């Protein structure tokens, strides 16, 4: 569960970082969406703390001990574009939630002690629910048209 | 030094309220994050750390931290940091630079900072391009990289900073990748702990002028061998590596430079010597 907590926290930080980046580039709609995603991840982390009733924060696993460079629920640092649209942000969140679901399913199907596998199964169910919620959210958001990243007046040009 | 028993700070405590203006997706965001994580892991306090830089996208970093900072002159971050460390050896001094600032304009300072082996940590965010000034080729740009500003490429062989650092006497040489901020933080932490001049080259993609560098995520890989303290072996490894080996590549044992006689005179006594 310490690992799950660490994963949610890392995702919360990355989305907050993306919100700041898009604020700076005046893409307020997507910045706001990233702020929402960041808040949701922080609520997940908080709930783990409450459920575990840890008297103090447990020693978190070394952050760089994931199989990948970062936790499975963390979006890649270069996954943003200044012209991106809400649909792109949700697509990114969907990918992260799917990775988290697969991560916990992998632990549940592995050779970990029964208590760990049970907890992993619960976490996988939870991530599955997040996947469903994001898919619902995506249905309410327009899909970007081709050429969404073409800027007739780019901020940085060598012309 | 921090007071004994002082609470450990978190990475966010090393970030300032100034929001970075880098392009979204820039590798430098992750380097900033890695620096703050490393400083927190080292148990330092912002008032015991100074971040010194030159000019360029990466050199904006001091403003984004809550540590002491000096955003200096192009290519001159290392001399400023050397002076600061000599005067205030109690401070942890980090130096931030880019491939243009650090290897071209500041190239000569790079050689002599390695040679002097003052206890500094030099973090160079290398994206193989001058990003801030709209995409000119830098010393680490590939000879055949063709752009509007260098049609057909420069045809010039690229600089090999790690080999040069080794030959010049750097005591710790590592390569990190910004796409792995946690790994990068761990390397910065090791570099700060290692006495003497520590040099970390961070592959930090420029998503605006070198979008093809997004592919670095598929190219960066852990160095297949453990760090060595043998300069000869390190030289062979560095000369033949593919440019994407990530990790500590050399760790020497050379004693860091220490100023023998720090502030032994009062200001008044010094003024007397210059009185006409």
C-alpha cells in the first residue's frame, strides 16, 4: 500500500506540473483539467492514508525502484503540447490508469503473499473504476480535429 | 550544515513561487524536479545551498529554487561558483548550465574547473541545440543535423564533454536522462556527496527545436558496467560509449581543492595594505 500511495502522489505531482506548464502558455482549459486530475490523484493518496490508518507515513519505497523510470500511473514528462486539447489530457490519463490497473493485476497474479495479492486485487478494481470514469469523461469532450497542433503564428520560429 | 534534529524538508520546499517559462514538455522541468528531490534527500536546507548558472534555458533554474541563486553571465557560471565555494566552503554549491553555455562560451572554464577540483556539482542540461536563441547548432550538435539555420548540418564533429571532463581531472562523471527524474535525482545526490568536482551531463530534450529527441526515451539505458575509479578504463568506456549510457561512469579519489587561508584578515587590515 505504501507503493500505491507513492504512485498516486507521483501522479498528483506530475499533473500539477503539467497544469503549471499550460497555465504559463495560456492554455487555461487544459491547465484546469490537469489541476482537476492532480486533485483527484491527491484524493486517492489521501484515501489510502486514511484506510491504512498509518500513525505516520511509512518508509516509502525508493521512488526509482519501479520497473519503469517512474510509477505506472505517472504520465511521461514530455507528453504535453502547448496547443493540446482536453481530449488529449484525458487520453493521457486513461493510459496512466490502464497502466496502473495492469500493474496491480500483475502483482495480484504473481507469487506475492496472499495479503499483498488481495490488496493488489482491490487496487486493480479501483483502477478499473478510474478507467471507466475517464472513458465516460472522454465521451463528453470533443475529439480534436486533424491539424490541432498547427500554429499559424508559432511562439518560437526560426523564420 | 543543518542544525541537528532539524526536520527534513520535502522537494517542494526547494521550489520557489516563480513558475518556469520553459516550453511544455521540456526536459529541464524534470531536471528541476530532480534537483529539488536530491536536495531534500540530502537533508539540506535552502539557505545552505547556492545554485549558480550562466545564460540559456537551463540557466533559469536558480530562480525556480528557493536556494540562494546567481543567474550570471554567459558561460561564466563556473568561475562565479568557484569563487563562492572558496569564500563559503560551508555552502553546497550546484552549478547549472547547458551545452551552449557550458561547452562553448564557457568551454575554457569547464576545463579548468575540472582541473581545480573544487567541491562543486556541475549539472549540464544537454539538448544539442541553442534553444533560447531559436535553434542554432551547439558544440554537441550532430554534424549532419540539418535545420533552417544550418542547412545540411555544420559538418563539424561534436564535442565529447565526458571524455574532456575526465582528461581535465573531474573527480566524478555521470550521465543522466531527464525522462527518468528519479534516477536523475539519485545521480545528483551521489554527485553532491562525492568530494571534489562532480560533473553530470543530463540528456534533456528540447521538444521545440529538436522534437526528434523525444525518442531518447527509447535510447537511454543503464550503463552496463559498474562505475570505475581507473581513469584509463573510464577513458576507454567513455570514448566508445553510445552517448546514452546512464549512470555513474567514473568516480575518482583525488582530494578536492581547499583554500588554505580563508579570511584570516579583517577588512580593516586589508584596507591598510591598499592605502596610498
